[in-house]
C-alpha cells in the first residue's frame, strides 16, 4: 500500500460522502493520499464496555487483520466514532494475548491478528505527520475572518488512553483551521457530548444537548462549527433546524470541507454553505 | 418484540462488578460524575446515586432510567478522582437487561423516514447499546 | 441382489444404515422418510432442503443441501425445511434507488457484528457477511453481485445472532439493481415485442397440434448448429 491505509466506515459512503470527498482531495494535495482499506467491514461502533464481551470486538479486529494484510502498521479514520472503537479494540487485544488468541481462534477463516496496528484519526495525521507548516503552505484560499468553533464531541478525546488530545481542552482541530487562515473560536461546549445514538429513540436528549452546543458556539462569536464525526454533524444540523431563527448565522460543516475549500477545491464541488464562507473570507481579505 | 426473560434481582452489585470489572466501593461520593454528566437532569437517579445504590445493592436500581439515558460520553470516567469507570457500570446495568433478551429500542417503531435521515452509525450504535 | 455397501447415519437422532454413494435426500427416502416439505427441485436450485449435520467426533456443524450432499459415515443430521423470516412489504416502483432502502426495510442489518457465521452457514459458498456489509453501506450493486448464487435456503438467517434476514435483503437488492442499476437488455425487449406481435404464433401453434410421435420424430431430426469451419489462413505471398 503506497498511501495511508484509510478506513471509511459505513456512513462515509453515503450520508457523509462529502466528508470523505473533501478529505481525499485534501490528502492528495498534501502528498499523503488516503488509500481505502480493501474488504473493510463495519467497525461495530460503539466500543462495548462489558468485560466479557469479546464478540462485539470481532468487527474491529477483522479490520485490523485487513490492515495487517496490506503491510501497513497504521490505520487512519475520518469518523470519530470509528476512531474510538477501532483504537480501543486495538489497544485491548494488543495488550491482552489471551483475548487476542480467543478472537483469532473464533475468526478461523482469517489470518491471526498479531497486534501492533496503530489507529489514528485524520486530525492526528495532520498534526503529527503532515504538520501545520505544510498545511499552511498548501493553502491557496485562506479562510481569513471566518470564525470557526472546533467541535470535538466525546469519542475523539475520551477515554484518555486513546484520546487524540486533552480530554477537557483539546486544541488540535483549532490548530488545523488556524493553519488554513481561519480564526478558531474557543467555546466551553467543545468537548461535550452531542447526544450521539440517543437521536434514534430519545431524540429530545440529543437535540437539547446539541442545541446547547450551538448556542455556546454562537455566543462565542462563531460563524461555523466544524465537526469530525457524521453523527455529531447530523445531531448539530438537526439542532440548528429545531432552533430555527435562534441558530441564525451559524453553520455546521465537516472540518475537511473547510480544508478542501482552503486548499483550492473546485468551487462547484463545495456545498453552498462552504462557498459562502469562502466568499466571506475573500471579502475579509480584500477589506481593510 | 422478543420475549424478555425475567431479569433476576439477586446479587446485583456482584453481577455488575463482574460485568464491568469495576469495584463500586472505590467511590467516595464526591459527586464529580453527576456534576459533569450532560444528561443528569433527565435521569431519575443521579450518576453518583446510581453507584451509591450499587454499593447498597438496591435491586430497584434495575428499574431506573439512568442507564438508558446515559450516552456513554465518558465525561464521568475521565473526571472521577478515584478512577472508577462509571460508564462501565452503566453498561453492565444495560447488559443485565439486554442479555435477558430485552430490546430497549424497537426496530418496528423506527419509520423508514427516520432511518432515511440517520447516518448508519446512529443505528449501529443505538442498536448495540440498546438491543440484546 | 448384489451386496450393497451400507453406512451408518443418524437422522434426527435415530440410526439408519443407508447405501454408500447416495445423497442425503436419497438416503432419507431409503430410510423410509417421505418428503412433503423440505424437497423441491432436487437439483440444488430451489433451496428447500437446507440440512444441518455434524460428523461423529467433530464439534462443528456443517450446512448443506440434502439433494446435493453425499452421505458419510457417522453423519448426524436434521433438516430445516422452513425459515420463519417474512419479507418486508414494498413495491419496487416506489423505491428510490438513491436512498438506502435496504436499511430502511431491514434496519436489523445495523446489528451485524461481522461474526461471519452466515458465510459459514451458506451451502452455496457465498460471502454472505460481505454482502450484508455492502447493504449497510448502501452499495446495492455489490449486494446484487455477491448474492447472485443465493437460493434462499434460509440457513444464514437461522444462525445469525443479530436476526438478520440476509436472503430477503439480497433479493431486494438484486431486484432493485436490475431495475435501476444494470443495463436494460435491449435484445430481450426486442424479443418480447416480436412475441407480442405474433412472430412465433404459427410455429407454436404447429408444435401444439402435433402428436407425440410427430414431436418425437421432429426432435430426432432437429438440426444441431454446425461448428464453424475454421477460417482459411491467408498465406502471404
């Protein structure tokens, strides 16, 4: 495998296709293309917290075996939930030989998982492999004057064992958008839960939480909330709809969409929201 | 709806400790978990009360809604000064119900419109946490 | 009567000595069982005769079609003549192929834990888990492609811990794909028009009015397409 082994996850192929499209463009531009893992299967989100539950780790281990087969020692994901699930399983079965052996024995039609695959989120790759300088150097449409509230949610930063940054005050996504010229806006709800899967059967729980997050971002002066997870994106968009006029002036986009715009993606491929932000940046640049 | 078997109320604390791998007596009731839980308002028992009820081996805890309102956000886990993973305790309480073939989310009641709107991960995660 | 080689098998727990070299279905009939369910084409196509067996001394269950699999010494078997997995209600023309209609009609697909039990249960060697995963992703074409050999025997659905109805999902995908995804078979349309226009009516009427002897004679005299003469090679001068 020449590029970085990339795990899409079920939602990235239809519901969150624009998250993926933007990321693929960005990484191509940065000279670190993402190469989709062959024969991947659902990671089995969310990580099962029961001590005896090996069955619910099988899905993730299968993908780690797939990664192993490509010769890569690392797997990159876009979806924060996939990141959390895959990295927690990788850590657990990597450390526990007995469990690893059991799972390998169960998956008798697969090669054994040897351990040692590292799972990273794209944000970590941008920070630790690509670097801010390279990101800035590749920026052709700096997002000047665009106030971005970087929203992490839970699965990127908790638990601490796999978190990509500080669990209470992460900064990595803020740094990413700053590197392409935007103004990161800190807000206290940046790592609060969006409501996640509660949107399915107790939607009011998710919508209330997501509304709080949006209001907090608005109060902090954000033009846009950047997300790194299809479910956070979904819940925040739905909250914006419920809030209606109260959410006027704030948009929710995937962080890769902002990067794609900044790195020169064809405007026709950008969503209307992102195009408007690009226009806003152009005005800011040309202004005083 | 799958036929749920009766959920035994015997030895709740022990079963929860086995399923979670956590010791409930490590908790000294500081309340950090309740303070940080985004969903505490919706629960009929606060997270710190849930663990207190486990310490007291109160079987009525199984009727609480707390474990279903919990969204596994891990704010509690990350802040507990004694390192108690309350999220695992909540998972254990859910599993005790779910392993008796109780489905908390009914697939029949999900409309096609609802499914159309949701990203797959919402369904996958919801069914994983709330069906057995 | 010639000495028949016999072998010991167990049908639903009861021991029988049946001839070597016959299928499970033949062996069951030899043993006196009369099929009124769980038998159909007897050619490996209809999926009615799903059978589960275990060899003595082994712990694994195996999954086969009774009409295709030969008996073996020490086989302990039973049949699953019916899988109670009702199909979702839908009208193909009302479905929007750009949406994930598979997930909408079969939301339990989201419960798949990638355990691969379905693949192991398939007598047709289909990669069942892979097509369920493709269904979760909304990749209808891939589901249709991978599930082509499915005969809806139901063994996968019986074994699935998530209670997914794999073969119903696959059938929906194949139907959707043929309507929305795959190219229209122009030649089929043309032939249908010919039929509607009565182009073959005379020929069919002629056949229908023949006696059995006339039909036999006509069949015996049928022209089998000649193999093409090899093209004469042009010799360079």
